[in-house]
């Protein structure tokens, strides 16, 4: 089968090649899925580079999420029919014509949800919804996030708004404000603008900011901590700059700020089954109604791996890059 393979770790645009791989056979509890579309996530890029929390054995097929059609069932698999369209994430080797997945992790996709949305429905949106749960906020509360025009940021903003939670969405470029507005997302502030912190305070008035999500690191972490209210929660989701977090000791001490990390894979793996099912139900409902919009930045064939890799890593991209086998 045609596959996007890398025999060494490195930049995806340099090391990914179109090659042939053996057709996988499902083991007990697994299914084989014929791929329709598979996204290129940041964590996929980091995995190919060799600097993510998971390091595959080489040579490896890239990709970790997809929408596809159930093509074969392993021993003991029941409750899922051949030909069912499903979404799945936290798997390996989805940048290929076929891949394997645990039957227990499949999410059947309603007809109302397009392939383009279904392909990216789980990893980032489920992380965003799990992150929102982790913030422990209710309708009427205020939260703040940076890199809000990223895939998780946009989704978090939409899902929080649907729950009645107020979100301040920080972007690093003035152009990001219009980009978010086009998706119907409000309370967007560019940190490139003079006095942006005053804009934040004007938005919330006397209300405290209960929680903050940091995906940048460096001085940006300190900016969020300074805006948090007393007993606020800072959740570290990522580190775009790779720089150590710079936080005022005074903010942590006198505001009694709590700081915790968030890794979606671990949170998902340890989540109770009933809660996981409820969150997926919420995601499917919001996606089918159109309240959750997941933009596409381009669809590429497996013979366009270099172009797809560069597009997925481009600054200012407005949607997820997808691969079609």
C-alpha cells in the first residue's frame, strides 16, 4: 500500500518519502481502516523530527488521526460493521492507504459531518474540550488563552462560548483578529497592539479571570499570570518558543496562582469511560450543528508530501492540512 514513510528523523519536508508498505492485518481487538483523509498535526511534525514524547521505531509511517472506512475486523471485534465511516486518533501510521486502530477507540461519524471535519474531529477538538474541562469554569466565568488562532485555540473558543464561558483570545498578529472574526469568534486581542493588556482589563471589567491557557512560554507565560485573578489557574498546554517560562514570584505567591501541565494523550487515557463518552457526544453535536467549525488549509496527495509538509508548518496558515491517499 502507498504510504508516507521516513527512515530517519528530521524535517518532514526532507525525510518523508512516498513508498510501499505491507498491508496491515488487524490483531485481536483491532480493525483495519481504509483512509479517506488524515491531518498533519504539529505533534506529527515533532514525531517525524524525533523530538516528541513518542518516538516510533524506524522506518515509520507518519500520522496519528484519520477518518476512514472500516475494512477488516480482528478477532473478537463486535459492535462495528464493515463499511462504517469512523474517526480515530492516538493511533500510528495514518498517512497511508490503510492503517490499524483499536476497535474500542473508534467514533462512528454521522452523515451530517463532512470528511474534512471528521478527519480532524478528535485529536485537537477533544484536547480542547478536555482542556476546557480541566479549567473547571462555569457559564459567566472569564478565561484567557494565547495562540488563540491555532487549531486548539479556535476550538476551545467555540466550545467554551457554546457553554456560556467568556474567553479572551490573544493572537500575536493584528491579522489574526480578522481571521478569528471570520469564524464568529469574539473577544480577540492582538498582543502586537499597544496597550493590549489594558484592552483585556477593559473587557472583563471587575470580573476576575479564573483560568489561563499558555501555549507559548517565555515572557508570554508571565503576561498571562499577571492578568489572572486571585486563586487563578494557569494551565501550560505547549511551548511555541521553547523558552523557559518567566513568571513573577509575586503573582504566584500573593494571588495564590496554581500552575499545572496538560498533555492530551495522558488526560484522554486516564479519563473515565462515561466522561469520555459524554465529551465525544458534545463534540459530535457541535460539529453536526455547525457550531464547531474546523477549517482546512489544503488537501494534498501522498505524492505531494514536501508541499504538504511545508504548508502544514507555514506561519499564519488558516486551517489544518490534510493528506488524501
